[in-house]
């Protein structure tokens, strides 16, 4: 294996993390070699915009089972939070999370900070730049929400969305790296320096600095990409700066969720924002086909963790705080999670076929569920995504200005 000096100088930043046990959950992070078992992102998302037959049936079923958790009942009685900023970290289930929040905003007549309409990326403020007001269609306005792709910049965001709740969702760095490697077609860069049959990720990790310096498409996502999205430039990703940034995030963010535990994250989101069950249900969308996922050997996994050492520090810290929030939630958490997953399963049965298909025109192997024939408007709304909601917000806000 070709040695890389960045491995050696960054290993000191890796820490031992205590195992946390909660009910049936067991999460262990060992130094930089933590292995996280995802809760699975199977499920569906619903809209309570229309109290139609699908929802009434669900409610009746719950009543027959003696359950009192009505899908429209908010978690608490205090007013729901109106101003939200969610940092959409690349390749961390953030598209699904954005759609959930945007659907909530759409139903509650909130406003979304959107970019100008354009052919490429009409739902993206920026993939590589920190947020600035000039990126917006209306650069002088204030809004209720920021959910589109853009890097964290608290000072500018506070001006556009005042008094906001700040959230983000992150993912285990090995899964994040593997997902980005496939989605951004990094294997094409590696292919020029490998022989036929070699695993592209293994080849990349033999000398990652060499490939990373080629500045290929979305190269900035292939080393500590999550810290980058949270506003820490690569040249600033040194030990002291990284630890200071993580401490700052701990103070500035109200909730940092974990994509590996997506359903659990939504339970915490529901409590924090005082949402109803139907505010957080979702249909899994834009997920990769199994043949597009690359198994990672243990030695390569360790190399990825060291290469992404700053993301590992970020993940380990907020993995700890995440499970502490679940402990603080109390004994009801497991019951609420069970109830939520039952609601997801039942809704998917009502709305989708037992089939998934590749998304038309997509070269990344992205899949989506197929709606039932003659699906209700309620069911059709479940698969509205980030791109569609951004367009809807832009059109509604244009009309209100005009």
C-alpha cells in the first residue's frame, strides 16, 4: 500500500467513544473504527393536507387497537416552531429530510428561501459556497425556512431567517464516503490509474491525496465532506480548529440528527418542533439499487475513517449527544418508535405497489417506489420531493409578490 502522510498526522485526532445502551439499542464507536448498524430507512411519508379515506382508515385501525396516538395530534401544546434552518449535508438522507420539512412548511403557509429559477439546480442555493443573501431569488427578503443545499454560514442565515431553530443531519463517514464515491462517479477518475477488476475505492484509498488533488467533480465532498458542508474549509481542518468547530456546532445547533438512525431522528424532530405524526411520515425515495452499493473491506474502512478523520470526530461527538437525547426522552421512546414504524408500514401498503423502479433518466441507479394505480391525491403527495416543493414555493411566493 502506498503510504500517505495525512494518515499519520491525523490519527491523533481519533478518540475512544463509550458504548451507550438504551433499551434494545446498542451503539458502539471504537476510536475511528466504529460500526453503525442503521435502523433502516424503510418507510413512507404522508401528508395530512387532506383528511381523506386513507388517513381515516388508519385512524380507525389505531382506535380498534386501543391506541390514542392520532396522526394529527401534535407532540405538545405549545406553538409550533415557524422559523427553521436545516443544513442539507450531501449524501446523508438530507433530500428526504428536506422534503419532510418543506411539506410541513407548505401546509403551514411558511416561506422558503429559494434560488432563482434556472435550468440546472433550481433547488440548490450552492453545493460548494457558504450561504450569502445574494444567492436568493429575493435577496432583500426574510423567510421562515432554509432547507436547500448550501454551506452553513450562521451570520448570514440569521439575517434571512431570524430566530430560527437550527438543525442538520449527518451520517457515518464510511457510508457517507461510499455513497458520494458512487453518486459523483469518482470511479471514472480512478479507472485511469487501476487495472481491470480492481475495486475503485480500494485503489483510491491507496493514495487518496493523489486523487483528491485532481479536483474532480465534487472533489470537495470526498474528504471530510460533512465538515465542509457545515462551513469548515478544507485548509482549516486541522486538529484544534476541528475540535473548536464541533464545540461551536454543539452550542449553535438545536438538533443534529443521524441518518443511520433516520426513524429515531424523526421521533426527536417531532418532539423538538412539537409536530404531529403526519408531519414526519415519509416514503423512502431516491435510494440506490443494491447493485450500486460497494461492500467495504475492514482495512479499507479504517483507511476511509482516517482519511475522513474530522468527519469521524464530528460523527462520534453527535452520535453521543444523539443517544443522550433518546435517553432523556424517556421510556416512551421505544413505544413511539414502534407506533411510528407501524404507521409507515401501513401507509406504504395503502399507497404503493410491491415494486420499485429505477428513476427515469438517472445514471446513478437511484430507485423509487411505484404508486398504486388510481392512487389518491393523498398518496400522490407522498412522493413530492425537494425539487418539486422548491418549485411550488417559488411559484407561490412569486404570486404573492406580484
